[in-house]
C-alpha cells in the first residue's frame, strides 16, 4: 500500500491526464436533476461505460468511478443506503472493464480511481458526525470500490480537515492507496475555512499519507491555479500534485448550472497547471471528453504555440499572477457577484461534476 502506483504511469507519460465530469455529462444522456448518477451503475451500466470510454479515447490515464455520492449518507437521500456495497463495487467493475479493454486494444494501462465525495454531513461540534463514525462510512465505500477493482481511491471535493481524516482513515482501514483533493472557493479557502497550506500541512503530519494531493472544483480555472501554487509551495516531493478545475466559472441560468469553458480555455489551464507543478491534470464540473482531448494535446505538445496558434502562451514557465490573469482571467474578479452566484450554485448543485 505504500508504493506510489502513480509514479509508474508518470514515468511513461510525463504529465498524467485524469478524466473530466461525471454528473454534468450524464445530463446529456438523460439524467434528471436531483437523480443520483450512482444508480446508473445498476440501471444503465452501458451509459457509465460509454463515458469512461470517451475519456479514455480522449487521452485520460486515470478514470474515476461513478461513485462520488456513494456513501451511505448520500445514498440515504434516495433510500439506497443499504446498497452501498453493491453500487460501489459495480461502479469499480464497470470502470475496470473499460480500462482493461483499452489496455488490450492499445497496450497502455489505464488506472481506475474510486471516486469518494463528501458525506454532506457536518462533523462535531458543528454537527453530529464523529470522526470514528465517518471513518466507518468511508471504509464501507472504500472496501466496495477496492473489491470491484479500483487501483486507488480518489477522495475529492472535501472542505473540512475532520472529513479529510475520516476519509483517509477509511482508506487506510481498507488497505488501499489514495489521492485526495479539497475545494477552495471565493474566500481562497475551503467552505470550512481551510487554506491550501493548512491542508498540506495537516495531511503530511499523518502516518498514513495519500500518494497525491490537490485541488478540484471550487470556482474556475484561474482560481484553481492560485490554489495550486500554494499547495505546491508546501508539498513534499514524494507526493504528486493534482489539478482538476471546473470548465469555466459556474453560472446559474434558467434554474440550471452552466459551464461555458471552451477547449482553448482548458488548454491554457492545462499548460498553466503543468507549469505550476501539477503532475496530474484533469477537469471537474462541465468538462467533456473534448475538453480532455484539448488538455492532452496541449500538455503533450513540446511547443504549445504550434498546437494552439490562437492561444497567447507565454514563452517562460513562471506562473505569475499576471500570466494567470492574461490567459485565464482575473482570479476572484467581482468577488461579491461571484459569492452570490456560487452560493446559489451550491444550494442547487446535487452533483459535484
């Protein structure tokens, strides 16, 4: 469990490409707002498999299972809390089958990461959930994903250090490696006030450590790069850095959440992420396979100016605030308006990505 399996992939491909969104892509396939995508593992496995295939063909080296809301806390909202094991194990099996088929066809290994999202509950003293109970909740999901064939856990979109501890405890108990990301919002902190440096320092003070740490979701690509720089400054060299940003800033329009990021925007974000030190780059909410292909092409090309002649890439690799501003926009511009909009998005958003 101590071996970093991600290093094997990195030694072959350089920058590792993760996949994109799950829930927001299922909407185009018929998922209704408020319905749990995790049930599609049982009801519509062919849809789940086809999205994995799209991301693999676009260039993803890591695909995440359709299990973000797979804890008993989240499934309880749909009276499915007794089916945690079967739903999560099936999610991992579907992803593993897709990964193994591609390996057979292309002779290139694809890693399956078991997606584990937040419980949606508050920990003591703000709420009733204890770290011990949280550990058992995450262990239940982790064991099912491991039994289904997941190569590692991908714990994502967390906001509190108590939940970080519970999730990592659950992974350790299940005997599986993990990657973990937090979501940093408009206050340049997580929803529970954690800074990127707080996050790294806390996790690295544990005996069981993840093999990769990073940021996902949050606001938009520009804001994520700022968080990424702070994470990198505190991160030990033996732990890989993850960037998984939203496809543009979420907007609330006609009672729906919209992401308007283009392939060019995500190509810029990919190069900036790489230059900021990210070892693993993917997309979060709104990111399609087309966006992932743009990320793959931009990162793989030695001269990004040749691959994307319309993009004003800087010729140096320093990731300054001005470079972020020029290529992705001003981070946290119109902060008050973004706070109001994102507050509405968070209240509306059932799916993380």
